[in-house]
C-alpha cells in the first residue's frame, strides 16, 4: 500500500513518466514544470527543458513561477529569446510540447481563448500565448486537463491550438508540418492517446480507483477505447517524496 | 501569390515600411545625444492619446512597471496595445482606457485569469480584439525589425487563432505548401526595462532577452528604463553586450526596482506578497480602482512609489552578491 496522494500529485507523476531522457520538451508554467523537475530527478536527468522566453536546458532546482523568470534558465545551456526557441521548434528540434486549456475536443484541439462568441464572449480567457506555436511545431504534444464533460466537449468554442483539426490529413492540408500533432492527454481521471487512423481520442489507461464508465460519463463525446485498458500505477513513495520535499516544499502547486 | 484565407480581424496597425524608413531617417537621431530624463518627461514627450503601444518582457519579469504607472498617471486614453503581458497590461486595462488589443496572452500566470481583461473585453469597452500567438506577435516585430512588410511562418494555421487575426494564408511560391503571412508590427511607442544603459541609450540585458531585440527595432518611439546608468566607456569595453543600440532609443530613464513588484534576473526577486495583493485587489472593480489609487496615482513618481513600498522592503528582495539566492 503506497502513501496517499492528491489528484494534482498524480497528474504530475503521470506527466513526468511520459518525459524521455535525452530529448527536448517545451515547458509551460504549472504542472509541466513540476513534471519536468520530477523526471529530471528520476529517469530523465538529461531532459532538456525549453522555456519559450529563451531558457534551454535549465536544471529545475527551484520552481519557476513565471515562464520568463531566472529559474527558467538556472544553470541552463543557453539563454536566448523567444524568436530562438519558437524558431527551434519550427525547425523540428523539439520533441514534446506540453499544453493545457479550458476545452479539448475528440481531435485534441484546444481552446484557451473564449467561452462563447468571440465578439461578445461569456468568458474571455488569456489567449494563445505560446500554446498555438507549441501545438503547431512540436512533434508530439501532451495536453494536461481536468477531466469533466464541460472540458471534454464535442466541439471547442474556439480552436486556439491545433490538434488534428477535423481529422486525418487536416493538419497537413492546413500547412502544418507533417508528422506533428497530439500524442497524449493526461487528465485527472485517465490517460488518453489518439487513434492512428481516425485521429480521435482513445482511452489508454484509467487512474487508480477510476472506472472506465466514470471516464466515459465525464467525457462529452464518444471516446474510443483501447483493446486493453491499463491501470495507471499510483505515485511511488519516491515520486511523492521528491515532489513534496525537494520540488515543491512550499506547496505552491501541490 | 494566391491568398487562400484571410483572418477577419482588423489590421490595427498597418505595416507601412516606407513610412517607417522615412520616420527612422527623420526622427531617430544618429548623433550621440544625452537622452537621460525623468519618467514624467519621457512619457509626456513621446506618449499621446490613441497611441499604439507595446511592452516587453513578460509581466513580472524585467517588466517596465515604473513607466507604465507613469503612462497611467498622465491619463492617456483610447490606447491600442500589443497584448502579451501580465501585470503591466492588467493594470493598464484596469484604467478602462484600452480600446484595441492585438492579443496573444494576458493573464496572471500561476494566479490565473486577468479579471481586468475579462471585464474590459466582455463589456465591449475594448472594441477590437485581434488574436495572435506568442511566436506570431514576436515574428511580427521581427518583420518590422527586418524592414519588410510581412513574415512567413508555420504557426496559427488551421485554427481560429488565425481566423480572428489579421494574418493571411498563401500558397508558398516555392513549395506550393500553405504558409501564414504575418504583417509587420510597428509600435508608436515601446517600453522596455533593461539592466544597464548609458545616457545615449545603449542597453545591456542580463539573462534571456525575451523579444527585446526584435521589439526595440519595431518602435517609432522607444522609452527605455534601466536599473543602472553606466558610462559609455563600459559599453565600449563590451560592445557585444549591447542588445539595443542607442539610435533605437528616444528616452533613457533611471529606474532602480523599475520592474517591481516583478523581478529582475540576477538583481532582485519578485515581491510575492505585493503580487498576491495585486491579484486579489483586481478581482472587483472598486478594489481595482483602490489599488490604482494606492500604487499608481498616490505616488507622484517612481521615487515616491519606492518610498511607499519601503526602501528596506525593496532591498530585502535583492539577491546576495554573485547572484546567489
């Protein structure tokens, strides 16, 4: 029996396990930063973090609170600017990109711009920021989402960041670089991927204590199911210790 | 070149590169002129109602807060803003004087959504909202910096971000693939806070440069504030460190702790307590106005602002020597 944990800690651990050693990942504020810090301390010491305002290869000893602050290039390998990082992504150097949003649809399109109509929105959200660029250029994007039917919707109110748009071939037809697109969705309930043929979201694994039925009920569209649905292993004692004692000792995020 | 798709957003600031060249010839002095002045003088000389303005870097990081507080104090209205920002654009929106936004991100990062952005856009007080990505808006500055009217990029394609922008999609004349063309963005007035500058406006930045190099080259008028004013001899000893050369700069303002309550890399950390106060006060319109009254209108200038916050309090935010925390 492992230690108790909260939903956020689980999300961080699942995201961290997806980060590979020796590769590049575009990191935004929040959960992706904690996940990257955890991955660096466990299986991916040579994970090269890229922060959009110019920090590449930071060692995440302390958590950054902003995507441009000093900790995003603490003991980094280079400190340049936003043109450099975005152009590096555009040239195909960045493997993973982490994203979030208020809404996601079956094709992994994300909305972080408006709820309702653009001209007179019900809620004005922050806007794309770097998300559209990350979703356009990184080889594989991973979305991190709270899982409920208001967020997992058949059609997002506004496509801020491209997923597979309207389905197979749509990204390429729009002019986006071939071979790029959504790879995983890590939610508070489950881990999802995308079907190779239809490009629709597919349930791969449920988190501890969550049933497939619960995931389906909390998803506002038809979710494809993998032939075999795995169980997400719970956070290990070591993952939790690192998170609580070393990565976020002041509990800013967890 | 065949235009496949056009964003429906208005082009808030058209890219007239010939006029920009003329401007740079006539209004940007190439002589080494002492440009050191107070923030009141700098803002009064170069700002005007209806100006299209932009700030760099990113909200709490090397953010020209002292200059923006002065812009608010002097009461300019009908502002058009290139919107990538956190605190500085949030407090500007709180004044209700922003009319048009080329927006990529306005929010409070870890503290969530900007209540001022919501109020101003949802009420329609901001009359034009045109969408871009962070890369997109930076590349628009880069196009202006290059002196060309647009730049081809592969961001924004296939999305509503492009549909509600003023970008165009064309077929690349070389490959036939679709590519997005972003119009060059020329600011009427730009605001940048740097680590060091001399009196002529040669600037050094430590750490990441964000989009300072591009934006500095895309401004008709550029007001720089600096933590430290240094002799030109120091600039000449390390010319490779000059990211913004003097001829781009119209005014130099000495502003120690100019990014407060934000941070300045290697110099001081952000003031978490005051940032939390800002976020909380901005939630409701009346407390937002009280915040402006206390921190913007109350002090007459940046010096009085520093007195209000407390010199000891500011000093306590400084990193120890050598950049250690």
